[in-house]
């Protein structure tokens, strides 16, 4: 029978324990050096909470038109008034104009701000065009309603959609008090006049809405609406006291849509 | 008498069970198409992962990229081999299609052969197909 002292047993056990620990430790050190790394674009814009200030005094019908066109064109938003190319898309069924899709659009004051209606409201508000879009709410009801987390709130405050994940249940549309969401009742492609290769289209059966040009902010560019607005729209960081949007909010009286609902919209209107 | 029935039955059974082999013997079998490297992809010689890993796992990689871009806004991918890529299927120079220019010969040839029908292109656009 082999005899082993307690001392020699402990020695061997100790060496074995060091050996067992060494392999994972070395693997960890090696993997740290060679693993893939994901990162932001270096020149991308960032914020703690993105927000938008729209100066209603600077919004004219022409400005509205160019903003809507710039946004919808760049994001391949279908226009159901567009005549379908029969050769490319044969047998396209007729359009139901109630099924429009829009990311940013013109609205009348009493529809955009129903709680601010007044018997003796200043005359000018009845005719002014108001631009409305997704409010990227702080307490976004659409995010809570989405059963698949296809709609989610990004860390920087943008309410975004993952179209891959959308199952088309439209709970978010019911939840959104601003009508900012539209459902693709049909394949949108025949109704896109000129498909822009820089942005995907959507497919039948998903909901879509404004994404605050997250793809442009990531490249360090301002959203399309800001660029087309001739200074009427400013997008910036609401949480940064030094930002341009905060300066505007400080200087002017601003309102938000349906504030009483508690969704905390991030789009402000300078009156 | 039962014996002959059983044997005929067995023969028919064996023939039927092996029918895929007979079918293959009388029809031409096609070898799996090789994805064709054209244009930039041919000269660059650097992909995100090694060739065989890419063949087997490109779908998981795309899935990971999608989550990274959409959810975390991380759009740059520095691969283990040191090369950087723009995590995008079809937009920009440094995306998948930016390098693998011919979708028909790169994606579709294998997908068609394998009867796989991914719905990427219901939304994503092939810049070459847009006139």
C-alpha cells in the first residue's frame, strides 16, 4: 500500500488547484486581446435626451412642404398618390387613401392641441400650419404597449423601432395619443417614387414612424427636417443646459402636445 | 406459399425505402454552387470572419449586428482579424453589399440552392437593383 503524508498530499493538491485555475485565466487574457469590438461612429452626435424645438413663427406652407418631402424621400415613405409603375409592379390593387403612411406632416392647431382650444383663440392660429411628428415621449405609451419590444426607448431618449421585430399587432398605434404611427397595410414599394439606397423600405405588416433620423445623428449630421426647415426646427440635447434647444426654451414661451396626458413629449412648439 | 409473399413484400419495401438513392442515380445531382467573389470582394481578401466560419455563421453575425446597430447605436465593428467594418447589410462602401457587389451571385446562388428564403430584401434594398 502506498503511504502518503498529509503534507505531500496538500502539496500536490495545491499545485493541481493552481493548474486548474491557470487555463481559464490564460484564455481570458488571450480573448481580451483578439475579440471583436463594437463601437459608435467617432463623429456621431450624442445626447442624454434628444429633443426638438419647432418655431411656429418660421413655419410657412413652403417650409412645411420641403420638410415633409425631404423626410419622406430620405426614408422611403410611400406616397399613395404616386402613380404605380405597371411594368415593375403589375396587378397592384387600388389604393385606399385612409391607409396613408407619414412620418412628419401638417396639422391644424385645434387637432394638434385640442386641450388648448379656446373660444377666443388668436385668429392666426386657425390658419397657421403646425408640423407634427413622433414626440419621442419620455414616458412613451407605445413602448409600454409593444408586446415584442420592437418599439423601445433608446438611452438617448429616441423612441425607435426595430422593424425586424414588429409583428404588426398595432397596439402601439392605439396607445399613441398623437397618431404618430402608421401601419403598412400593403407592400409600400410600388408607391415609393424613387427608392433611396441609404435607408431600407418597410414591408407589409409593420408599423412605422419618425426615428429622429437616428441614422444621420450616428454620422454626425442633423436630421433631414432640421436641414430643410431654414432654421425653424432645432434638434438638441434637452438635458444639457448649454444646448441650443435649452436656450430657445429659456427665451420663448413653448407648448407641447397633450401635456396633460403625462407622456412628456420631447417636441416643443415656440408660440 | 406465405414465403413468396413475404419475399416479394420485402423486395418492394427495400426498393421503396431506397427510392431516394434510385432517384439520385437517374437524375443529375448538382454540386453546391460556390459563392462567387467579384469586384471589390475579390481583391480585398478580408472578410469579417474566416471563410468557413462566414459560410456557417453569417446569419448569426447579421443578427448580432442588427441588434447592435438598432438597439445600442454601435455601428462600427472591429473584427478579431483587426479590420473595421460598417455594420450594415446594404448601405455604404464598407457594408456587406458594398464589398460583395453582386447579390445574385453572392447571396442568391446559395440561398436558392439550399431552398432558403430569407426576407432581408423585403425591406433592405440592393443598390444595384434600384434604377
